[in-house]
C-alpha cells in the first residue's frame, strides 16, 4: 500500500485537479480500481470505420465491438449521453442510454468520467439518426483516470513552448502533431526500404567513442568509470562505418542519433537523427543518384505526392516538384557568378577578405581560404537555392575526409544538397589513401591544439583500418529531421518529438497549471 503521508494534500491543488483527485479517492473507496490492468478491445477505431464505411443513418448492424480511447468530447443529457473517444487511430462517437446501461451505470458515467479519462466500452455498432458511426454502449469501464484537465477544446494547446515541453498533451489535442508523428515513421520506413532494395545492410555503430571525428563539431564529453577514461558522444558514425567497408561490408547504412554540443534554433537540435551510408566503388556522383531516389521515394510514401511547398531563406513561399530534374552548381564558378569576379582555389586569402568585405559577407580575421569560401557558399549560393541543388566541389582544406578532385587541384569531391535554402544532406568521394588521411587529420589535430573545439582528432585505429586497403567509396549523410522539416514545412522543434529545452522555471510550471484550468 502507498504511504498516504507521501501523497500531496488536495487542498494544495488547483480547483479542477482537486475535484478530479476527489473523484479518484471516491472510486477507490468504493472498491473500483481507477487504473485496471486492461480491457478486452476487439477493434481499433480505424478498423471499425474501415469495416463500416457507408452505412445508412439509423442502422443497427447487430455486430458487437469493444473499443478503447480517451474521452475528448462529452455531452451528458438526460436519458442519452454522447461522447467522442480517441485512440491511436482516430475518433469515434459512443452513445450511452438509460435503456442499455440502467440508471446506476449511466449516473456513474455522468459523475465519474471527465474529459481526458481513458475508458473502454462495449456495445452494438450502429449509426445515429444523422448517420454518424457509433457504438451503443451496454458496458463501460474506466481504464485510466486523468487528473489534469485538457486544454480548452476550442483553443487547443497553442503556446509553442508548451507544445514542446508537454508533447504528450500536444499529441492528445493537436491532430497536426499526430500527423507529423505518423509521417516521420513513414519516412524512416521508406528510407530503409530504398536502401534495402539497393542491397544495403543496416548496421549500428558506437554512440560512445574514445576519439571524436567524422565531422567538424563541438562534441559532448563524458567519462566511463569502469575504464577511467573520457569518451565522447558521437558527432557522426562515419569513421566506424568506413571500418566496416574496409572489412568487406561494401554497402552499409545507419539511421541513428548524433550529438553536437552547439546552438539550438529552428533548424538545429543538439541531438538529431541522421542517415549515413557508404558504397564501395561508388563516388559522389552515385551518391547524388541515391539521395535523389531516397528523398523522392520518401515524399511519395509519406505524402502521396512529390509536390511540396516551403519557405526559402528570405521568407518567400515556393512550390516545387521533387521528381523534376535537380540542379548542380560547382561552388567556385557559382561564387564567381554572384560576385562578378573570378574566384578559384588559387585566390589568395587577402583577395577573399577584400571581396567578402565589399559584399557584406562576415568573416573572422583568423580564417583561411577554405573557411571564407564556406561563408561565401552559405551567403551567396545556399541561401538562394530554392529547387533541389547540389553545391559541389568544395575547398580541399575544409574537407579533411574527402578525396581530392580527380581533375581540379585544390578542390574536393564533395557536395551539399540544398532545398529551400536549407542544407539537407552531404556526400563525398571518400578519401581512402591512409598516408594522405593521416596528414589531413594531423593538420586537424593541430587546429584542435590551437583551440579549435570543432576540429577532429587523430584516430589511430581508423588510420590503421585504412592501411588494410579501403576500396574506392562514395558516402552520404542525410539529416532525417531536416527531411521531415522539408516534407512538412515545420521547424525542427515541431518535427522532433522531444527537442531539448531549457529547464522549466517553477513559476512557469505553476502558471501552466492555472492556465490549464482557464
């Protein structure tokens, strides 16, 4: 039994919560368990609707059904009450009458059941006089008492901060939140199907890594007591997936979480889901074909169409068809066209600084050629790419894991995919030369020693793996959260179920309880 001294006094609760707690206590005193083990459900609401799509008004089917759900609407009249139940598949009306239930059970419904309660009902499947598919209830049971009132049925949960902090309430009352939940699942299934159809195998690589690498980002650091060593939450799975390619797994992919100790905004969350894959004897051109197929399939499977709408980096809305041809822009010619001055891998840092200053492109004084060009790419090309666009052939010095371009000195075979001004994915022709890779990672480690918290470390085991001969390989990464954003037109805080948020102030929590009552 629960120690009653540990149960908060109802006097300290807001009014509606106090009333609900009193009902809970009354039920228990009457020997009724307000949280029973289960209920004999025979059908989901969606299945029931699919089975009876076109019944005439005032039809009695003679079929019995047992359904469960949350009470989201209730009208308690005299001898006939109506309620709407919502399960994970949809909404359905139920009807409770004096004739079917008797006076005692109908009165119990009226007195004990509140909006938000979970219930199970049994009865005949019928249609109302207005043709609404319903269950005429002859047995009901409370399956879970709701102790907090739901938000106002007309206003819903509209505060964006509350929607994020209380996603469970958001899912209860906002159909759009539930739609995004299901769409996300469809997208992930579609990605897996595309890769499996191409002969890839799905793998899982370590989340805790002794060396952080695979991308330039600030990592989260932790400590394992068993070995008394520091570890890092992975910023990317790249170096482990490449080890698998060395070992003979020629087509591998992983859909999993990455962690980066950086800012949070409408497109970034410190914890995020990504797809990363590698294909032996592929290159960045084969990966462009793969990501296009993956995204087009995901749109068809999740939306039923490849036509989407979105807002670009300047706030202008556009409609595009993902199935139409995608564009390619080599970044140096693209920058040159935007500036009206030729920019090449040989352009000096001084010249780049002058051009950046003339065109209002911000830069730091310690930046080299590659970093300034990256900023130019973002400001001049990325922000202006509306249709799906591959921005390709990046400076080698800012692409430490990428193969040198096969014909253009100073350029790496890398592309970023941009849609509506937002980066969606990236791909490389991978650097597989262990000697060159050691030199580049050593250069990165020197940057780290100089205070660059995003620079990679030298991973000796990864370099040892490359020395066993990694075949020519193409690799790509796709932000799954970004893809959901693209298909829904929502920001990352709406497409990630539980984005990281600051701790809720106690005063705000108390205010939220009062708002619930209002």
